[in-house]
């Protein structure tokens, strides 16, 4: 890569500050579950918001989101404009979470429904973390090192590791050290530093990339209106090779059949109805994100932290997607022959190579010194996302499984079991990396897997707080049915990704399942889960409304309302309105 002295100084300063803060936190830690998993519940709103943002903006954005910008333009910006979901967390869910004083989201589900639901959600969450966040973080670390240091090799005698696997292991080890030792407090304070480095560094990539290209107008001209269009058509031009028609009986019926078995580029129907399901699940009910809000001392700080995170969440469109598009434009226009060589195979844009769009820009457009700062930002994103999922995973396993099986165990033992659980899940995540390597793109893989696992969780949380009539049996049925449907789709898709010559017989049932566009399949799971939860609940007994007091809108009393109303003022409302206006402006601008 040709890193020079000032680059290494910038990287060295970043690590010195990061581990200095982590060490300071470790020295001040208390060996209790409350301190290790929730930072003693005394995090201020600024730290809560920065940590939420840093946890989200990780490896899948630097590698996957920029890669999707390179191949599909702003199509994935829908997921980034879901900053409004954080406002739902702030105004709808935070009051319930703050009142319950829980450690985990499965624990909240136990309070609302039953212990069985807690166990099932914990299993689903842990499976999801291994298949998405841990494995994706490991994979992205490898991609960054492979792009920036392609010649790196390590001969261990029994195996030779290339730069991809060296990078993967280094990111895990460095992150694991301060996460395992310091817990959530170490994670959130290092996240705060990483947020600054990440935003500034990524913004510099956009600025220098546009300068190399010739400005914003050049970007629009080279990319074309389609790459600047958020709303992709259901039936794109050039149907051949994009659709997978099944059981086509005549020309009039063909489009209907093909619409269900679409394999194209993020149609507006899926983005309008499926993307919000994933967004609301992720921002409002996922332990990985909500754990930061749980670490706030009260409802007001948790709400303001969520609103602050919503502001920060508006930036990825411009600091991740746009750099991916800049990389594509520089390659397509021929202004940088090295980028054209890096992204194209036999004259065609290569999806796998495009996953390196962001580190390629870092490598080719940034000046000395600035390059080192942005490399530090790359590492910051990789480490912040991994540290967050490590801590969330250990919290889930320890508080939802181990503490239930060993109810009298000491606080010290709980902390150590959390550390052991993290190590085991990292190993499983490493083993899953080959599946990601066979996927269409990192961000596409991430969204598809989340699309299979998110709907049942979204359904039980949202219906659970809005309807007091829904009971534990309905919740459990929805979770199990939804998880089985999602696991079935993963089982069908995995052989295709792992084995290059594997395929299902065209027109067979498994071929149809594999070819249903992932967003449509996610909608199918969502609809089934809603029907199952409502039907089972109404066919079985009414829950005890006294037991779930304060956990649904129908059981909130006047004291609950008074305390919640006193936790916000006009400033919280005004800042929330500004977030919504910026989102609306982005949707109006990116119309092709």
C-alpha cells in the first residue's frame, strides 16, 4: 500500500488513544454483572448515541455498503435512511425498557410473556449474531487487509495464512482483548472515540474521491440516473437473465410469475414493505443496539441518546455509499486505470471485487498522513462493530442461559462465563466465513439473513406492546414458526453459496424457494407470524393484565404516564422533527 511515516504515526496515535481509554476503563471496573454488561447504568446521552452509531456503522458498511454503492448505486440507502426507526426506539420503546430495568431483550420478552419465550428469542439472537455480525466482521477485516496489504503472508509450518486470514484474526484478537476484559463500559467509551475517527476519516474519502473524479456533477453524469434512484422498478429493463420465471403458462401471466421469483436489484415493493421490518427489528428490539440505551441511567438520557444516534445515522449515505459510487465512476471513466483493473473481470464489473471499493479509494486517492487517519477509521469500524456484538452475545448467553441454569452463581462467575461464551461464538463465526465468500455481496448477504430471522422478533415485540390481549402461547408459536421458516430458507441457500457447481433442478420446489427474492420471502414470514400470533392468542386464555402492568399500552397507568411525560421537553420533539425533515429531503433528492 505504500504507507509512509506520517501514516504510521496516525495509526499508532489512534491505537495508543484507544487502548489507553480501554485500560483506564478496565482499571476502574467493578466485578459485577451490572457493571460488566450495562456499564453500571450511568451512560450519558452523548455516549449512548455515539455507541449506538459506532456499533451499527461497522465492517458491513465500510466493506459491504460501499460495495453495494459500487454495484447498485443508492439502492441500499433505504436501510441507512432508517434513522426514523431510532425515533421509534426513543419515543415508543424506551419508556417500556426503562420501566422494566432489564439486562436483555429476551428478558423483556419474559416479563411480557413467559420464560419459554425468553429462551427461544435468546437462541434466535445468538444464531443471528454468529451468522451475521460476528462472521461479517471477521470477513470484512480480511477484505480490508487483503486490499491494503495484499503481499502479507505468515507461514506457520502446518498452514500458510494470506493477508485475508491474518487480518481476520488480528481484528478479532485486538478487539477481543479490551471487550473481554472491560465489558460494555470499555466498548462504549472506545466507541465514542471511534465514532469521531470513523466519521472524519470517511468524510475525507468522499471529499478526496470527488476531487479526483472532478466533482459531484461528474459523478451524476458517469453513474447515470439509475444509480441515483432509490426506487428501483419491479420489472427492470432487460428481463432476460434478471428474472427466474417459474410455471409460466402464457405471455399475460409471465410478469406475475416473474415478479415473485425476482433476482434483480432491490425493487421498490421490497424496500417499501420489507426494509422497515428489518429496520424496526434491528433498531428497536435487537440486543446489539438496545443494550446501549439500557445502560442509560433513566428514560430521558436513553431517549436523547437514541435521537442523537438518529442524527449520526443520516451520514452513511454520503460517507459510505457515495464513495462506492465514486470508485465505480473512477473505474468506468478510465480516470484511474488501476481501479478499472481492480473492479472489472473480462470487461464486466465484478461483484466480489467491488466489496473492496472503500479500501481501494483509501489506497489510491488519499494523500500521505490522511491515508493513515482513514486506515485508522477502517480499523475503528471493524473493531467497534465486533466489540459490540461480543459484549451483546456474552450478555445474552450469561444472563438468559447460564444464570437461569445456575441461579445461585456469583457475580464473578457470571462475568467469566460471558468471556468464555464470546470466545466460542467467535470460533463458530470464523467457520461460517466461507458461506459469506460465496454470497452475492457482503451487504446483500447481511440483509438477506436478517430478512429471514427478523420478522418473528419484530412481530412479537411490536404486537406485544400494542395489544395486551396477545399471550405467551401466541408469542411462542410465532417465534418458533418464523424461525423455522427462516432457518429453512438458509438451509436451502447455503449449498448454492458453498459449492460452485451445486444447483437445484429448475422448477423444483427447492429451486423455487431459492429463487424467491429475499425481501419477498421475508414478507411471507412476517405475514405468517402475524396470523399465527393473533390466532393462537385468541384461541387460548387471556393473559394476566396485572402481571404485565406497564409493559403494554393497555396496561400503562397514570403514574407511568406522568413519569414518562416528565422525561422529555420541546427540544427532544424539535430535534426529532429535524431528523424526519432531513430524511424526507434525501428521498426527494435521490429519485434518479
